[in-house]
C-alpha cells in the first residue's frame, strides 16, 4: 500500500475493516453451532482493537493523519454494519428507530467534523465525554443483541434493548453538544 504509513496502530485499524466482511459472513451463514458466540467475539475483537490502536498510537508515538482519518471510519463502518444486520435479524420497529438515529447521527457528525475542519475549527467538535459514553453503550447494546441466547435466567436481548435506547438518548444528546459547539461557526458569527 503505497503512501500508507504501515505502523502497528494503522495495521490494527485496517484489520478492523478487514473483520467487517468476516463479521457479515459469520452472520449470514445459516445457523451453525455457537453462531452467537462467534458474532459477539468478532464484534468485541473489533471494538477492543479500537482502544488498542489508539493507545499504541499514543504510546509508540505513531499517531498519523492517516490513522486519525481511518480510525473513526473503521468504527462507523463496524457499528453501521452491525446495526443493519440487527435490523435484518429482528425485523422490529424497536430496533429500526434507534438504528436510524444512530446511523443518521454518525453521518451528520462526520459531515459536521469535516466542515469544521475546512473552517479550521475542528477543535470545537473534538470527541466529548458524552460521545465516548454513547459509544460504550452502543457497543454493549450491539453485543447483547447479537448474543441473543438466554444465560440461565439472564436475557441478553432485554439488556441489549435497554442499552440500545440508552445509546440512542446519548446519541441525540452528543449530537446536540456538537451542534451547539459548532453553531457560532455554522452561522458565520465566529471566525475560526
């Protein structure tokens, strides 16, 4: 790959993207033993690799513009893919509505960040604590919904639904936080 800095963090990020078709394939293959465990394992491996690549980039001083671009793209691709598969799996309006909110917010905030970067004001829409909390609740919700098998008296699907709605509220909240931060620049009232 010419021009791509093949650092350890970037390789981990690229591997997360490579996991997406593996994840989809594991999902669409008709029922096989432990399918729910395979799906959750792939999804959480991708989720954990997101933390690992960021940590290593800082620790090894291998942060790069390519990594800064690719990391959020890889995250959004995996979450969007998982949400689409969950909509397909459940055929349920209670999944469709949060999925639309979550995917729509990701598109809107990505566009907002790109626009703010063009204005030289990207610091105003940097990742906020609410955004991180949203991500954690999303990942756990998706994991529980993918698992979808009772564990004794514990119903992961019920917990998944609850966390999905918490994630949806945090998704809307974080979008408002980012829009409020960007609003003066969007209205041309503040120079970057």
